[in-house]
């Protein structure tokens, strides 16, 4: 058997849990059709719980149909792009499905973006309209971009009455006065549109495999954010693929704790879409308030909990974490970044449960690998989900790498994006033809063991060439984080003609250690715990590190800072 055949034979399939299919039949449906089907079946069941306010599937569908009618009437047509610039809230869910229902394309904008970043996405996506949180509208105005339509939302509109009375968010009233004084007819209020229009969504024909559902922008950790083109078929495929590894998930019976931003593909598809497509109740939070998350997980008897490493790192030492009986949850999953082994062990010690890791990208509609719940392995992000082919090739070519050797992860599957929006050169680099088959190059360096489990090594772009050696930034960061006084670290390469790249480490200390440790002490620690060529040349203390909205350290920003200096 040659090397390629090892991957094509999918050695991981023999470790799929009982009840997990090797392959799935993906329905030829649009995203809104999934929700319409569930809404008919579970009409009186709570679809969303927003700070105590319950919205049933029947009411959610009614809101979607009303807003779809409104959007169509104010001039948004099939093929138009509409930006969503919102915090997690019921309006986000309603808007998302309404946009897709009229055949338009949604482009979610991170609520933490600056006006410069908002401008880039609005211009690049060719957005015709924006649905915006009222408190974020200043950032839209500062872009100077004239949009055909603006719809403003206020979180208070969907809060329980007692929380509206005592809430401090009066921004909506301020903006309403401002907009009422404007002569512009293209500015609307979400609440007004929902009241004005009947729940009669236009009948728009959607081709799931051809019509674009979303232009989802990458996190930008390694360069300027670019949009992955995702069709309805990509999304419908992924929601089925991501749930398949958990045959014990029951339709209409799950409670999902949702605090991850829906503006990110992880929250958007794995939590929002997959949750609603299976009749789950989504307990929705605008921000990750740890006290409220713990309280809600306990109060609503959460069964599904998705997080990111930064969250679990915090919760493992949070004094209220043990108020929840975590063993009652069906799955606890971490994605979007790599979990430190120390986090996994401490979480297991405190809760008696195991965190399952997953792997994915915006370009894979969020997921390609999941750790088998019946057979987890420390240090691995699991095995490919059904319908996904995965292999490892030479990062500088297209030769398949032997089992156990590091190379670039390549993927095939119905959840793989169509390409990058308006980026032909990037598309040429992102896809490779091997023996007449098209594969997506992830840009991630990984290895696979003989059982088909995959291990993350580093981003290809973050590989540091130092004195002829290859240094993985992630490995240096992991060693640094083992120092008892170091809270977090970010490592990048700084161009240097003499050595190729100097290794620079940005270090955040625990509060009690600040001012009580020197760079020399850290260097000495590194000498004892890593090869000589991996030891940082430069160590800089920081109060905090730049991060993406999913909590990843943004090495791109660290590199940019170093280049400026």
C-alpha cells in the first residue's frame, strides 16, 4: 500500500463510535428550509432563551418571515449582500435566517471590529445594506460608506420587562431621536419593521449548491481577513456532519449554552444553525459573563457546552465552576485553538468530565475533525468527521507524507468553501490538484498517527526559520506557559539577515509575579526545557496580548508591531 492509499483508506473509521455513520446523505435543502421544518414540528418549544425571555419556534419563524418580507420590500433582492453587525441577540438569529430566506447573502461582522475593519469588510463584500446594533452605529458612520439600507437594533427590545425597566442601555432612544431628525429614508428600526409586516416571506427559489449563503471572513490571525464563500449546501452539510459523531444527541431535547459570538463561523454554524436545525433550546448570551453562564447552565440543565481554550483556562480555576454538575452534560467541546494539556487535566480533576477537542476553519464551514467521545486522546484534535477526506502532504509540494511525519493538512468534503471572495491569487494557493483531484490546503502543519488521529503542530505561516532550524512558535509558547509565573505567551519570528529570523517572545505574567521575575530567569528556564535553537532571542513583558474575538493570540498583530519597531 502506497502512502496516499493509507489516507484514502481512512484508518480513523475503525475508531468511530457505535452509531456514527462512515458517510452521510446530505439533503438538497436551503438553510431556511431546515428551520421551517423544525418550527412546524416544535412550534411551542423554546427556541431561544435570552436573559430569561423565551421565544418559541413558532414565534421565531414568525419573526423571520416578517423580517424577510420587510427586507424584500425595502429593496434587498436575491444575490445582494447584507452585513450583520450585531452582538448575540434574538435579532441576530431572525436577521440571519430572513436574509437567507430571500436569497440574499449574509456577511457577519465582528462586533469588536474598529471602523477601519468594518469599512474593509463592507467594501470587500459589496454589502448593499447593514443590520446594526444601535450602540455600534458610530463605527458604521465613520466608514463614510453609503449603504442602500440601514436597520438598527436594540437589545432591550427582546429583554424581559423587568430587565428593560432596570437596564442601563438607553442608546436606542438616543439613536431614534437622531434618526427621526434625519431626512434619510433608508434608515429603519428593526422593531418597527417586525410590527409593520405580516409573516409572509416571499417565495424565492434557492439552489443549495450554487447560491451563496454567507461570506464569512477569516479571523485575520495571519493576514488581512478574506471571505470564504459558503453555499447553502456547505452549511447544510456541515450541520449534519458535525452532529453525526454524537448519536446520543436527541432532536428536540437538547439545551445549548451559547455565548460564543455568532459573528464567528464556530458560533454561527455549530451552535446557532446546528442547534436550531435539531430543535434544541439555545440559551443566548451577548457576552461571555462567567457568572451568568454558570448560573444558566445549572438553571436550564444545559446538555451541550461549546467553548474555546481561553474560556476553559479561566473556568478551570473559577470558584463557581463546580456549582454545575458537569457530568450531567452530554458533550463539552473546545475548538478554535489548541488546548494546553494542563487545562485538560485540571478541568478533568475539578469537574470529572473530559473536554473533547475539535478542529476546523472558516474555510471548512467551521469543522473538519472531532475527537471521538468514546476514545479521546490527549494532545490530538481527533479524526475527520463523516464525508471528509484528510491527508498530509509536503508543505512545499504535493507529495504525501508518511504516517507520523509533519506536513500540511489537506482536505476534501462537502463542507469545504467554494473559494475566497474576489481573491483569485489566494485561490490558486489554497487549492492543489493531485492526481486529478482537488484538495484544500489548510496552511496548518500537522501529523497523523497510525490510528488516524491528527495532531496540530503550528500554522505554516508561523514557522520560524532560525539559523537553519525550523522552530514552531506554538512549541515555544507551550514551554513558556509551563513556567509557574507566566500566564500566556505569543512567539513570532523577526526578520534578521544574519540568522533568518530572531525568535521574539511576548510574555504576560500572573499579576502576583509582575516585577518579580527577569528576562534572564525566563531564558534560564528555557535553556532547561527546550533545544538551544528554540530559545527566544528577545523577551518582552506585556500586560496583555492582542487577541481575536475567539480568544486566540493574534500573532499577525504581534508581527506587525515588531516590523514597525
